[in-house]
């Protein structure tokens, strides 16, 4: 009787050595004239081999300085879109096309356009300010694009007589309204990572670590920001910890991978991720790890360099988005 071997329908991928993957990525970058950009929220091993790391603002500005013909953007879809919009002649790749963003998904372009029409019909004279965590289609409907690093500066450029419609992050919008004194109409979106931090667990962590300093991203809800010591985007966090010479315990309320660049910038400190909401079984939610950013792996970076896919393709609405991005981020 002939024996047949069993072949699983969905075989598990063969484990590959990270160091070998890193070497292969470096070789492929050279072969394909490629440069690798990595957001602070992707895995530290990808940040370590990136040519540029940073927050959304820094990486957008870095992207326009590169001379390579190919940009690989280890981040999420809207970031790769922005890199393409600012560099239309370059090939822009993203390791995983499914690396999306809960904030971007909370504000679809058709719903924003309909709401803008409703406001105008009701007599509102406004300009639309969008957080960069939006699709290119949404950016094309807006007057300004902001990041957590330049938001206050851009808000000050909106004419005083205009109302501000801020999309899509209600928490960042509320925070900016407080610090700038500008009333805002807020779109009801939020980030799935920053929404889940537990105030109770944060306060417990502060009590258990006397003298600790809380770093919080302004995408966090107000109750978290109210008990935080330093509120700012990822680049501000990095610069702040580097400015503190005395060894300090920092409780970090943002995506957990941010601890990697913080540790590189100021290794004398201790960094503790703020826990998320406790589940019914008593375990703490690990939702402060963004599932979209986690799609960026060394294997995915290697594969997109080998195949040239997925590639961000130019869309008709990129032209309008380009003008808004350029005046907001590059001027």
C-alpha cells in the first residue's frame, strides 16, 4: 500500500534568523536603490536597521530629502500614502498593505464631505484641520494637516475669524482646543491604542513607583492626560527624556514600541509601559501594541524589497492632498 504524506492547507512559515533577515534587507536595499523609513511604533529590530526613524512629521520631512529611487515605509498605510504624495516620482513600498489605522478608518472621506456640507448649509464658516492619521482622500478635503509635533503651530495659522473642524481624533482636538484657546468642532474618532489605557492602573503604577514621571501622548483620553506630567507626541517624548540627566522612572502612555527609541535616546532611565484596561479574566489588555504597526516585520520588509510589492499607486485625489500636505508640513 502506497503511503501519502499529509500536507497542511495552511503550513506554518519557517522561522528565519533575524540577523540573517537584517543582512538580506541591507543587501536588497543596495540592489534596489532603496531607503527604509520606520516609525517609532514599529518593532525595535526594524528601527535598528532603518535609515530614518521618527514620528509622522519627521518622517514626512525626511522622505523629501532622500535621493534613492525607492522608499520603503515601515509604518501604516496613511504614512506610505503621504510619502508617495510628497515624492510622486519615487516608488513607495509598504511591507503590508493591511497595516491600516483605526483613526483613519473612523473618518471616511464620503462621511466627512457630507458633514462639511451640512455645516456650510447651517451657516458655519470654518476650515478643516486634519490630523495626519487620515487617508489621502480625507486630506484632499481639508485645509490643513497637523501632526502631534506641529499642531499648535498650524492651529495658530488658521484665521481667527474661522471656526475649526478638527478630524478625526476627538482627544487630540480637545487637548489642542484647551492649549490654544480655539473652540473646535470635533469629529468623534479615537485611536484604539490610546483609548484603552486604564487610569486606575496608571495611578497604581505611580504609587508603586515613587517619583516616577508619566509621559502621555495627546491622543489619550482626558482622564489620562489630567494625571500625566508630560503630554506630547513621540518626538517630544524622546527629546524630553534625553534632557533629563538624573535616572528616572518613566511611565509611558503610548504604543509600547516607543520604549525602544526612548531607551536609545536616554538609557539611564527606566521605562514602564502604562497598562491597558483589565479584562474579565483578570489579565491586563495588551492593546497598547498597535496590531497594524505589528504587521511590519523583518520578513515583510524583506519580501516587499524582493517583490517590489505592495506599492502605493498615485490616485487622482493625491494632487489636492499634495498641496495641503506641502503647505502644512514643509513650509
